[in-house]
C-alpha cells in the first residue's frame, strides 16, 4: 500500500495531513506547501507562464501545464479533488475558474470568465445540509484544438471533442462530438464539419 492509500485509509491521519497542507475552512495551500513542495511536484513545460492568479494546487493531485501554455491573470486553478492537466500551446484566458478533475488538450483556447468544474455537491439527503454532504467528481475532458468562448460553463463529466467550438455563454451539460459548434443553455450542437463536403453544415436537431 502506497503512502497516499495509507493516509486515505486512516481518517485521523488524513485529517491531520489535510490540516497541515490547507488551513481549516480554506481551499488554498499553506505557504510552505506553495513554496517548498509544489515547485518540485507539479510540472511546468518550457516557455509556460502563469499570471497573477490563484493557484489552489496541492501535492496529492497532479497539476501540469504544458510547453508554451499560458494561464492569464485573475484565474483560479484548484486540484483539491482531482487533477488539472493542461497541454501544450494552450491559453487559459483571464478570470477562468478550473476545478479538477479537468484535462485540457493541446492548442486549446479558453476565453474569459469560463467555469469548468469536475466537482459537484451531493444534495439528495434532505436531512443533512448540502455543505456537509459528500462531493461527487466526474472528469471534464477538452480535447485538442478546441475554442471555448467567453462566459461558457462546462459541467462535471462532459467531454468536448477535438476541434470543437463552444459559443459564448453556453452551458455544456452533455458531451460535444468532435468538429462541432455548440451553443445555448443547455448547449446543443448547431454545426458540424462534413468531411465529405469539406465544409461546416447546420446540424439537424
């Protein structure tokens, strides 16, 4: 049994380790974790850049930023309940919120004010406050070459297929197939690329 498994199997030890890493009631790591642990645990590719942003990243889950990728100012990146993986040559625009588990491919554009959260809160027990119920995680996957426009929301568990576009303000609650354009709340595919015709065509809903 590895160290992580041993900690997770012992509730008292898990609580102590969690307190050592994160102040009670907060999501961001303690300063010593940020300065002395994270730089040696998480991967930053050559030429990558992180602006003035809130990095709530912890050593027990992965954070990876690929080569020549950028996270612009005022974002929040959180890997507390799942890995956050960003590929090469990708841009995370200003004021994005990314809560793992989230995997973003290569050559992806995230515009501004996007929320991508692989975390949900259970609510089904009406006798227990929602904030005391368990968290549920389901990975978000954004494949290569996608463009996610401003103010979009990607909900837990969705996959955005390769070279797809999510329109501004869209709320994605279901998978979007590769080479598609999706818009609306909830988002629906409005265009697809037809390889036989070599052009984008209006989708039939």
